[in-house]
């Protein structure tokens, strides 16, 4: 097992790329487990099979990266009255109402969730937005800060 803490900090772009290629080679050739802590989420998305998001010493989520990206979505809805619907999804990661726009990020996303939101009174338009790992991370942290 290889444990790395912020391994790309201070590296220029070329050194960073060479380092990441070396880590990928090590993983592939030796079948070695690499655990690394980093704030560079593009690198995590490129290298990791599994990701954990920590906040305030607590593990908020631990899932396969592809599964996490496939099942965590942001929904943007236009509200007719500026208030979110009475029946909101139960698996909200984070939400914000600004004017008539309601942004809500949900885990365990499914198309039936969108249909339920669209069917509610006071909703004009609904759009589903795919998130990258960085936006997903930010929404998980924002959601925890809102609760704290």
C-alpha cells in the first residue's frame, strides 16, 4: 500500500503529469493500492476508483467514483413564486433558492425524482445538471455547513 498526502502540492504542470503517470503505472503494473489525500479533485477523478469526502473529521460519502458521479446530480428548477415545493426529495445534499431559481443537489438520483418535481405546483422548468467531482465536493461541504 502506498499512502500519499497532498503529493502534487508545489509541482509544476509537467512534473505533476509525470508524477501522476508514474502513480498510474505503479497501480497497473503492481496492482498496488494507493491512498492519497488531496484537494486537486481533477487528479482524484483521473486516478481513483473510490472516493471519500471528509468534512470536520467525518466521512460524508464513500463510493465508487463513477457511481457517485452517475447518481449525484444537481437539479435546477424555476419557481413561479420563489418558494421550493412542499414535497422535496429526501436525499438532498445541498439546496439554495435565489429569486425564482431553486438549485438542489441530490444523491441517489433517478428520473422518477425529476418527474415528481415537475409534477408539483409552482415549478415552471426543471433541468438536470451533471456534476464534476469538484462541484460535487463543494455541494457536500455546503450542505454540511448549512446543517452545522
